[in-house]
C-alpha cells in the first residue's frame, strides 16, 4: 500500500517537531523522505532522556519520523553542503523549519535554493512568518502558537494562571497545514511545471485556530468571555460530573431545541413547561441556580448508568471527557483508525496514525524512525559517491550509527 505520494522525493532539514511532522505526514502518504540531520542528531531525539530518564524507546521521535531515511551531514562544511545540494537536486520537495538566518548562512534559504532549482517545491515552517521584524525570532509552539496568538489567554479563567499547552499541539497543526499545502503545490506543478516557495508559521496556525473568537473581535469589536461552567447561560452546553467523578460534556447549541431532551434525561420533564425555564433567556438568567440543580441530579448516578439514560434521547449530544487511558479503551478509537501498526522487524509497533485516510490509494507506514545516519551509506551510494564514502566518514562530513 504505497499511498498517494508514492514516487515523490522529499528532503527534510527539520528539527524538533513542526518540520519533521510535515515530512512525516508525507512519508505516511508514501513519499520517500530523506531526513538530513546534524552529526549530533535532530534534538527531538533527546526526548528519550528529557521526559523519562534513560528510556528504551523514544515514542515522540518515532511519531513524526517513521518511514524516513536518515543521513547525518555536517552542513557547515563545503562537502556536506555539496551532498545536500545533490539530494535537493533530485527531490520534488524540500521541507524545513530551521530559522531563516541559519538557512541563509548555509546557502539553503528559499531564494538561493529556488534560483538553482526552480522546479522545486520549497516548504518553510517558521515561528512568526517570513516577513516583518520577528521573521527570524526564535519560537517554539508554546510561544508563537499558544501564547502570542491569544489561545492561552482565551482559555484562562479570570484570576487564574494560563493553562499549559500539551506537547506539539501547534507543531502538528503547522505540519498538517504544510503537508496539505505541499500537496496543492505538487498539483500545481503537475499542471504547469512550476515549483514555488510555500510557507506557514506557528503564529499563523495559532491565529487560524482562534479564528472563531478573532472573527468576532474583528467584525464586531467584541471579545467573548472565557466560559465558566457554573454560570453558562445555556445549561445544555456545558460539562458535568457523574456520581463516580467521571466528567462528560453535553453540547446543545440550539438552546430551545436541546432543553427538552436535557430535562427528560434529568428526570425533570416538568421543567419543559415550567415558566421559570420557558425561554433561553430566562434559563440564562437563572443559570447559576439551574446548573447547581443539574449538578446535584447528575451526581446521583455513575456515568455508565447515565449512558443508558442518554441513549433514550436522540437529540441529546454528549461525549465523555477522556483521559489517555480512557481513550485507549474506547472502541471508537480503533474503529476511527486512531492506531497504525508500524513494521519493526520482528513484528509491529502500535503508533498514533496521522489523521487522513485515502480509500483509493491507502497508505501504510514502512518502518520505524531511523537511527541517526542509519542510511548514510545507502544514500551516498545512490548519489554515485561509493568511492568517497570512507573518506567522508573519516573526515566527519558524514556520520553513521555507532557500532553496537
């Protein structure tokens, strides 16, 4: 199952998550991705130590680097840059999230590369965009995507500290956007023969993620309040806790449509005709008291018991607030294709799937993430540099895995 991008050649000069995620999605979709790493390796390899001491595996690195091939190159040397140039000359796509000034020092910036390879698709993922005073400012996704874009602020309750972002959220958003953009650019080149530079940024991804709120501020000059569950004006659009402490969310955006199913679920059908609750506005005015009453009722049964009741109302929309352990026990997690089996030599390793399926050209991962420089010799041989390999290794221009 080669996937829709079978035959597409990609060179990745990426670090941490955003750039490797974009190239990782392309690899899942069938592209041949060559990952150029510094001799010390992509720093994302360090998560094995950073998050758990000396762990035997690195699932974070595996997630975004499976099915790739790795060559370790010292790009500060002329010989290393010449090898990179050879690889790029044979590629359809170059993906990078290295800062622009660093790329320029190496002669790998968009203008330089495109001048030499006008048919290439050059995909740049930056922190804050390719123009402006902060174009080369250092950024991780918690800075550009989470904090500066306004997401953290809009998720902070009044008087509380901002919540911490989960790892890689903005990076994976940017990676998915870049993969989609690369696919569009490949389609354009197929029709016209023209390559191009495309870009996305962690900042833009944060802005787009918050576009519901920002559109209201832009269009109406208003800022929506951060929700406080005890005072939500529509009690049918809130989260609650069952008697066993398990939380769940109900979503009834159409207040008048979804109020009767909620009342019946709660065993309070008389509330439907109660004058106090006759309109969405009157329920909103009594929200604090009404939500407290609903809390008390939901506390009388376990969530499993409530699930049986929820099923009696077709217009009662709800979902559990799952922990990772809950999610992995959810049958729909598997039915929805949340896992993929990655060949590991002896069998396979279960990993999280990237979130797109192609029913005409289905993809499947080909291998676990490569060791640092695992394919250096093979890649150099493909470039016709077989006689030079030992010299390149001896001088430190190229690296390969240490002998075990």
